[in-house]
């Protein structure tokens, strides 16, 4: 058989290790996963009630237009219903963007390191991927701008950036948007927007009014705690939404996901509580890292990128033996902020793993 040439060497996405696998492999009774930026506090209790109430509807196809959720979210965000698109996670919207805007002969620009899904999808579509290294963990928007040419179709700005946790400010973003040619689509991935506390963060919904080549991506997977149900969304001018709808599968967002997202959206108190707990957790983790002497970037998200001066794969393996699943990058590890107890356990494990090298 002869598959598409450009997919043959694509890396298979490695998800954070499942807790049960680690328990079995290592014979541990208690394992915590701080690898995928999931919400340690679960989701709103209203979601559970909603899901139970929907169990008789499983034989029925979901609403392909997500009408109820669309209406609620449009009011919540104060945008038009036609300015929204829903996906099987915002991952799917990344895929739709690549399908709709990228092809051989075009190029696309992104930071490095950033969310890997952009590169994978761009490669599948045969576009050239141009990666511009981050500076101190931040997007180098001027460097990215310098790479734009007539073949550029999409520029990805992950804000806050995964895995570094840093932000592009409103001032920086506006300066950038003012210089990006109109034929280039700018994707602003705001998967962690609900965690941001810095006032300099862009009021991106307002920017949509001025910049017609902008799409914002958000998700119910992170602070809303619904990663298992796969609901993400995009907000953009109708012209962009129309193109994405042309390449979208008819029933891409499942029924339980739609209902759960609706219930989760209505419980903003839960979101506020998670944000506050996360801010405390960040301080706890900063203090712990300071104590161990590991440098890190201050984060506007629910994870911290810590620059360990060790082989990160080794650190990952040793943390695993201590019952803590983290994420290894070539130069750093990324740890999700957990509950207070989880953070304590993670910091104790990290200290045990890194201390021998420090002495
Ligand atoms: C987690 C994440 C997403 C995707 O989340 P979905 O579960 O697919 O909605 C998108 N972008 C970034 C930067 C993320 O970290």
C-alpha cells in the first residue's frame, strides 16, 4: 500500500501517560498526573446532573449546528451566533483551519516551542512549516512577521503559550496585527484564557471587530474540566467561519459534550474558584522551584515550564517512579498545577530527583 508521502514520518502524538497504566507498570498505589493541564478540581457538579439527564438520548444524532450551545455562548461572549464554530475539542478546529487554508506551495508560521498540533496538521496538508524560536519563552512576533511572504496563509499565536505559559500583551499583539498583510489568517489560540490574571493580556474579542483576518480558539477542556467530552470553539468573522464549515464533518460535536458545555458555561462561580485556587497553586509551585533552585517562566496558565539542567527524559522517568506524571520537552519539563496536596507531592518528588545532582 502507498500512503501519502508526507504523512509517513509524522510523529504519532504521545498523550500524557494514563494513571492506571503507570500504576500497573510500576506497582504504585498512588499516582498523580500533572501532564496534560487538566483541571484538578474536576468540573462543575451541574455537568454530572446534566449528563445523567441525557442518557436516554444516546441513539439520536447530535445537533450538528450546536444551536443551544451556540446561542448561550454568543450571549456570554457578546458575539453573533454566526461568528462561532464548534469542534471536537479546539484540536479539531486547528485541523479544520489547516484543511481550509493550507496546501502545498503555501507556508505557515508558528513559535517554537508551541502547541504541536499546529505543525502536525500543517504538515498533513503539505504546507511549509516555519518555526520561529521563542525569546525567554515568549513569542518573537517581530521575528515571525519577518518570515511572512506572499505564500503565507496562517500565523499561529498561542496565547498564553503552551508549553511556556507566557503571554503576548495587547500592545504587542496590536502592533503585530497592524503589520500582518490582510491575506494572512492569524490564529489566536486562547485555550488558557480563563486562567490569565495579567491586565496587559489582549481583549481579543474587541480586536475581532477591527481585524477581519483573526480567529480566536477556546475550549471547554481546560478550566471547565471537560477534556473527556471534547468541546472547543472558534470565534471569527463570518467569512472565516463559512470556510471552516465547508470542511467540517456534519456531527462533529457529540451530544453529551454540547449539553455538558452548556451546563459548565452557566456555572461561572466554579470557574472563578478554580482560577483562584490555581493562582495559589502557582505561588506554591514557584516557591518550591525557588527552593530547589530550578529556573522557570512565570505563567499565566495552569502549568509551569521549568528549565531543569538535566536530561529531561530522565527526569520524566524518575518522577514517574515517584508516582508523578509530568511532561518532558527537550529543554524543560512542564508541570500542571494540581491541588495543594498534588503540588506538594510533585515538589517533593522533583526535589528527590534533582537534589543528588545539585550536591
Ligand atoms: C489543550 C490545548 C488545546 C486543545 O484542547 P481541546 O481539548 O482539543 O479543546 C488547544 N490549544 C492549546 C494551546 C492547548 O493547550
